[in-house]
């Protein structure tokens, strides 16, 4: 310490320099707030109009025709800029409007810029326009909790992550009562339009509200949000209208930066397998992008695993066993173990494994449990005054309820969703996992994958199987030949005398694998005695014991979950620009009288000058899917397309990234998200690859 007198914190805080250093207004924040995203060409004109685009066709579900009759004939709308509008267009476009915005579901980076885009366009058209933000998600609409958004509030949030400006929530406006309260709110605020920024379920909600609110003169527009990247829209002919929901790029980049750091740590400390679960409720888009960004050693893709065929089982059953199709937890653990063993054989008893959060959805037996339990819980909630989780707060009570269902079906000989076989299989599941599978469903009746420690379940099975493989002598750490020779020579021993007995591949390869039958110090001794390398009285030389010890693998893991952190990350430039233009698109759709449309930007996979703002009709995209145990009309989730170039590239490079070779691992360093500078990819790698055609 210097001879300077000490100052207490209060005195220090009075100093300007201290204030400057600890201020929450730092350079990054100032840069972000002052950035004005470029506008798509259509928005560089004083006005923008809609043109129906008849090139796109959709296969329309009968149920959608029936239930969304008022918006089912909507077409894709192209947005075109206009320089000189006639008086009647101007009047329509610029008339005073009140617009309400609500965020729905999990946060996604870029949401604030959707608001900024709407706000700027609305104020540009008519400074008398009013923009309201509903607080805490759809509850704000139902309960009329709204704030008027001013320029100050909007400016303070430009290009910043999260949904902090107005917050979000997962309530669904799905009952007559909630719909009628929402209509009342819109009337009370004299809203002309309601904008719902959300995922597949929320855009479904937007379509139903558009249908209901048409007679009130309230337009409803959806915006494709979700880090999961599973809102992707194609028409019947495969034309891509919306390649990716917003927030995906940022979350994937945030996860990739972390996973990449772990690749570095793992190959420095060489003792851990880092197991990284990454968000994505069902689809594995985020995991796929992380794989491309980082080249982690193993990345599981749920959609790919669902296609798994157990060839041995199939052959054994003479191609009759249907259970050979699709993956079970046990198969999965074997696939992972295979990679671990192969790396260990070349001295790499460490690595990075990426597991998508939604993987359970693609595992046969678990998917069946999830669907059955969804149905049971939803049925219970429908037919009782209280809900399933309040009635049976502890695991044992829930299990007893299930046992009761199985018992009844057995005794009465009636069909039940839950039978004795289910009960037996479920009893084999570890308790914490049973608890996970029985957790409360979200307000849409969906299983909450993020709440289940999937990675723990999978790694538990991997550990068990590795133990067996270790005992069989199949899981060994390869010993570098150079090191072996050096160690033995330093101890005055002839490496070539012991090598052929100790190792199974002494005549070839740089990494030596200890014989399978040598799996303990005791078996080591026995084999050396048998091969006359030792007499009964002699000890196994220390140098040999040292080599043997190094060949015995310890499987040490660190588990990580990347999800919420990525959702809260400040958006990448791509997401900033994408979302701002989505906001401009929303206002254009509103100003031109559209409803039941989802704002989108076409050609996202191309350079910015090719981006085209459009409106996509939501109703024709709807299909029947299981929700809360019954079939409902919803917007379909897009899963990873196994034929897509992005997946095919990952598949082709998988072996390379596993790195079960002597060469160093081929990791890629995406680095942290940088708001400026050239190091940032300007769009998700998945999109860039998928834009490459044959
Ligand atoms: P949205 O579909 O609402 O955008 O949410 C996506 C997500 O981040 C999933 O990846 C994840 O499974 C889920 O939210 C977690 O939800 P919660 O915030 O309720 O824990």
C-alpha cells in the first residue's frame, strides 16, 4: 500500500472519476443506444404500400377454414415503397392511430427494436399516433395494464437485449372470458391495432384474436419471436418466406461463445468432459448452430436421433422388430460412449458434448411418457376443481395417482392412457427424472423441457455404461508411444520387451492401448507372470505401473446449461437490424389495413440489400397438433430439416470434429458477440449454408 490516507466508500463515491468508472452508462451502452439500423429499401420512401403476392400457395386445413373464416383468404403481402402517394392513400396511411404491443413467451434479443421500429414508423406517419406497451405479457392485455411508450423510453432501450421495457409472460388468451376482457381493453384504449410478439403458440393466438376482433375494427399482427428458431415459414412449394425467428442468432452466438471457451478449457486441463445443454424446447436448431460455430466434439441433434435405426437389433429380429426404429435412452448413451472411448484411445479423455434441451422429445420411450402424462394432467385439470399439481404436491402422491389409473384399467379391463406396463417402465426411471417428467405443464399445456435435468439423466446412463466398458477393457486412455519409451528407458527398462505384452497395438500406431485383459494392477501382474516377464517374487516395475495407471480412464464431467443467459444477451447486429425492420413492417401492415398477418423479412439468408419485408397470412399456416393432451389448431413448429445443407454439413464434419485422431481438435473460435467490427458473422451460419443450393 502507498502512504496515501484511506477513503471510505461514501467519500470515494463523491469523486467524479469514481462515478465515471462505475457508471452504468458505459461506452458499449452509448454505442448501442445511438445505433440506427439501416432500413430495407421499401422503407426508404415516404410511404409503403402492400401488394398481394399470388405466387405462394398453402395447403389449408379444413379446421382452419372453419374456425378462421374471416382471415383464411389472406394472401402474402409484399411491401413496396412509394414516393408520391395520392391524397386518399395519405389520409388512410397517416390517420391517427393507437397501437398496442405485447410480448408473449420467453424473451428473445431484439424485441426492443421491434418496438422501436413500430414507434419510429408510427411517429413518422403521424406524430399524434400513440403506442402502448402491455405490461407482463398477455396478462397486461387481459387486465388492461398498459403504459404509453414515449420517445425517451424507446430510446433508452434501442438495440438492447431482453424484454425489460414492458416485460413478458406466458399467459394465453384462450378462453371466452379472456378474449372478451382483451376486446374490452382494446375498446377502452381505442386501439386500432394489437401487435403480438411471440412464438408459434402466440402467433396462433394472434390469428384467433384477429378473427374475433375483426368486428371491433381492431387489426391484429403477429411477429415471429423465439430464440428456438422454430418459426420458419415455407409455402407448399418450399419457397422460404421466413427463414428464422428473431433472437435465434444472438442466443446461438452467446451459447457458442461459452461452448467455445469450454473447448479451450477442456483441451487445456485435459480432465473434463464438459456437457452443455443448450436451449430449444423441441427443435435442435440452436444446437446445430452451436455445432457449426464451435466444432464441439459431439453435438446431438434430436431430429437426427429420431431417425436412428438399431441395425443389430433389426438383423437379429429378421427385420421384424419395430422397436429397432428410433432411439432409446440406452442407445443414446451407447452412441455417446462410442465417441468418448474413441477419443480416449488417442489420449483425449476429455471433450465437449452439446445436448439440445428438447432431446427427450425425440427419444421413443420418453416421448410416449410425455404425451401420456400431458393427457393425464390435462384431463385431470379439466375434470376437477383443483389442478393436478395442487392435488398431488409430492412425487409419491402423483405416482400413487398413476398407479391407481393402472390398477383400475387392470381390474376393470378398460382402456386407460396409463396401464401396468407404463407403470412398470416408469418405476425404472430415476426419481429426480420421474419428478421432471411430472412437472407442471406451461400455460399452453406444453412440457417444460428447460426444467428437467436431461443432461444429468443422459450422463448418468453414460457413466453406467462406461463402467461396464472399463471392466471389459474397452475404455482405455491411449499412451503416446514416445512417452512410453521415454518412461521405460529412464527406468533402465527395455520398452520393446514389455510393450508387446502390455499393449494390444504395439506394432502399429502412435497411441498404445493396454491389452483388454489387463484392467487392474492384479491382472497386470498375472499377465506379466504368465508371459515370463516377471518372477513370482518380483514387483511390477514402477515405470510400468505408472504407464498402466495413466491408461485407466476417469470419466469426469462438468454440466452446464445455456439458455436464460442467451435470452438476455444484447442482440447481434443481425438481430438489431432484423427486428427494427420487422417493426417497420408491422406498422406498414397496420397502416394498410392488414390483419391476421405475421410480419416477416424474406431473403434473410442473403445480403441486406436483398431483404424484402412481407406480411405472411397466419391462418393458412395452421395445422392440428397435440397441446395439453388434445389436438388443437396451431402454427406448426419447424424442426431441423435433415436434408438441409446446414445439417448435411454438420453430418459430414461430425467425424472430424469428434477428433478421435492424434491431431489437435479442430475447434472454431466464434469469440464473444461484438456490436461492431468485422469478426461477427453477419447472419446465422445455418441460414448462410441453407442458402447454398446444389
Ligand atoms: P419461447 O418459445 O416462448 O420463445 O421460449 C423459448 C424458451 O427459451 C425455450 O428455449 C425454453 O424451453 C423455454 O423458453 C423456457 O421457458 P421458461 O422461461 O418458462 O423457463
